[in-house]
């Protein structure tokens, strides 16, 4: 196995300070080291990297092209170390971090409101919530708990159903005024907004009414329901959205339902966690909280 290139933190700090000040002397003053100590650390770093990081031009210190490239990488490393250290200082010894992965619109529209009060009830559980668009291996990922839409199967994970959903077509009021939509066949001739995560949605909606639309897969495509919703509000076309995600826009009149036909989605929302983590207190508390909110 080849030797790993792992320069010391001191060497990286000396290089970064010298590059920022373009002076070994000022870098030494900042780091409370001698000028020779800083120079030696940088020299050892250059020897390890087999590249000169600095050059002297008219008795002034300048970064070489290699030094400029390396400085950008070192800044990332030092920033990450600083953030990680601050992160640990932020929490007491009793605090546990629970990492949660969720689909963006579900997280914003359902999960976040459902978590109101969780921090008060469990002050020692710190939630880290991130968006996840692509499927991933829960047992190998950095998430402790994940939310997904589907049929409740995930290798190596326990999946608990939260709720099913109905989907409805929605559009801006102006869109409906400009192009009346008396029936589903007329709707098939409008601009259909597509969501990448539900490529079959429009096809299934038309099929449930005994219609086959050659354009059910055509139209602007968006990564998330959130983008589809705002495209519909902007008048870009008609979107097929789970009703619970657009309840606010429908109540405010930003969106309307052009046709009352509602279809259940082929799937449900689930919460999942690794099979071997069922008895971990932070996961058990979180799952129980979410299940209670879903049932309510």
C-alpha cells in the first residue's frame, strides 16, 4: 500500500497563513511561532507534495500556480475542521444527533410542521434534516431515519406506513380562464407539468378514467413537487399534485382544481430506519412522534 499524503494540521495552518499574508514573518506572528518554524513547516509540505508552493519575485513572496490550487483545497479542509469543532462545542454531553433524510417538498410541507414541539419534548435530540432526491442504501448512508414514497419495501430496513394520498390536477386561476377545461380530454391537450419522481402520474390519472393520452409523458419536467407547484402558480401549465401538498395554495386561491376527478396514488408515505436500530432511544422517540402526528 502506498504511503498516504497526510500533512500535519500545523503545516496546513502555516501554509494558509503565509499564503494569506504573503509573509512568513506575519504568519509566524499570527500563529505565535518563529519565522523559521513557519518556513520549515512550509518547506516540509513542499517536499511532501513535490511542488513549490511559493516563489520570491523582487524579494516579495508570491504563490506559485500549484500553491494557489493547493490553497483552495486547504481552505476547505481548515473550514471543515473549524465547523466540526464548533459543532461539537454547541452540544452538551447528553445531546444526540439524529440524522433525517426526506424528500424536499414532503419535508417542507408535512414533516417540518409535524415536528413542532419535538425539540421541547426531547431537548437532547438534535435533528439534522437534509433533502434526498435519489434512492440510497439506508444501512450504509449517513441517515438514521428516512422518509420515502413507495410500497414499503427497503432491504435491511423497517418501514412503517404514515399515510396514503390523493392527487389532483391544479393550475393558476388565470390559466383556467384563458383555456377552459371542461373534461379530461381537453386537459390532455394542455401543457402538463411533470415531476421527475412520479413519471407515470399523468398516464395513470388518464388511464383511471378510461383515457389514453399520447401526451401524458410530455411537458416541462421538474425535480420536485415544490417546483411543479410554483410552475403551476406561474401559469406554466397544469400540475398533478398530492392534495395535502397544495392545501395552502388552494385555500388562498393561488391554485384551483380544473377538474374534480381525484385518484389515489399507487403507494404511500413511509418512515424507515435500519432493522438493527429499532431499540435505539433517539430513533424510537422520533418514530413514535412522527407516527402519532400521521395518525392525528
